[in-house]
C-alpha cells in the first residue's frame, strides 16, 4: 500500500475514533471528541492539504452513513472548519492568537448563518426557539426532582427558571464563541506540540513565544473597555451585547493571567507536572477570579518584561 494512502487511512481512523468517542462514551468521550481536528491539522501540515481533505471526507461519509446527515454537518461545521482554519493560519505563519481566532470563529460563523435563517422566520423572534427549548428542559428537570422527592430543589429550579432562561439565552453567543476559541486553542497547542517533534516540520513553524511569555495584543484592551461601557448602558440589547463580548475578553485575559502564573512557576523552577496541577487548581478554585485582573494589569505593568524584549528584537531586526 502506498505511503500516501496509509497516511490518509491513519488520519481517518484517528479522526473517526475521536469523534465517535463523543457518542459512545459519556462525558469522558465528549471531552476526547473536542480534539477531533488535531489529526487533520497535523496531516495537513506534515503531509499536505489534499491528504487531510481525503481523510476528512472518509470520516464524513462514514459518520453520515452511521449517524445520519445531522452528525455529518456537526462534523463539518464543528471540527472540519476549525481544522481548516488552524492549519491555514499555521501555514501562513500567523501569531498564536490569530490562528486561534481563525480556527475558533470559522465554525461559529458557519453555524450561525443557517441558524439565523431558520429562526428569523420563527414566530416570536430570534430568541423564541432557544427560550422554548430551555424552559422545556428545565420543566423536565423539575419533574425529575419532584418524582425523586426533592420538592425543595424542584421549587428552587422552578422559581429561578424564568430569570435563568432570560439571561442564558441572551448570553449564549458569548459562551459559544468563548468555548469555540478555547477548543481551537487546545487543538492548536496539541497540534503544534506534535509537529515540533519532527525536526523537518519544526523548522517550518513560526516559533511563537512560550505560553509563559505570551500576551494578547495590547490594543485588545479597548475591546474590553468598550464591552464594560456597553454593560452600563440602559438599553437591554446594548447591555447584553457588552456582556457577550465581555465573556470572550474574560477568557482572553484569564489566559494572559495564567501565562503570568506559568512564568512565575517556571522562574521558581517548578517542574512541568507540578505546574500543570497548579494551573488546574488556579482555574477551579476561587483564585480564578484573580487571573483576568492580573492579565489586564500586565498590559501596563509588563510584569514579565516581555514587551521590552519584543521591542529589542524588533529594533535588532
């Protein structure tokens, strides 16, 4: 069998296993499925775009045949476009934040077009279908609690349902974009790590700063400021627009704050496994509230002196 065919089949097998895990294994499988774009990204950069496309086509045909057209569309919009965006950005030598934006926003934009076209013709406006679905789901949860004898829990959910649905539905775009960007960042990091193990490929990659030295473009802080200004506006649509953008910027500056934590741990000589555990603890404990302010303060304080290093590098070049 020719090497190209072997590459295509190997990539298709890995992609099918990752995507299929989401449907076969509860929770853990869904986490694994998040990384479905990785084998296609690696193949696109290591062997070529045609090989990656051929492997993706094989997986799409099999998934559609086994699970129906809807699963095939999810594979294409949720994972195929992300893989295409990340691999294109890496080939162009874009900086990490632009690669993540390209890979994370493509699926959201592609999915929003048919969704908007559908709901625009729905009676009750663009938010009505989502609100109806959420209220139905919460009502089912209330019935489950009541049947289990948890009347107080059922009443609490019932009392909070209207307010929860009102806010959750209006903040759904921000959550969707943030989660897509987080997925793209994870897939980009893993793909890059795998490619760097191959000396021939590592030489072709634009070397980004280590995570400990990474920071978002300083100009992005004006987007955060504009979001905060919108939140203070009296009009509800303006407030929720600000909140949705605020969710995305919250993720950005949480990552920048975590990069400062990583820098501090590396400087202290903490080994990689221990650093990973500390990162997780920072994110799941109330200490995570300190990360976004830390990331914002770094814009002016330059805690790690990374901007001075960048200025020297640019001056030298």
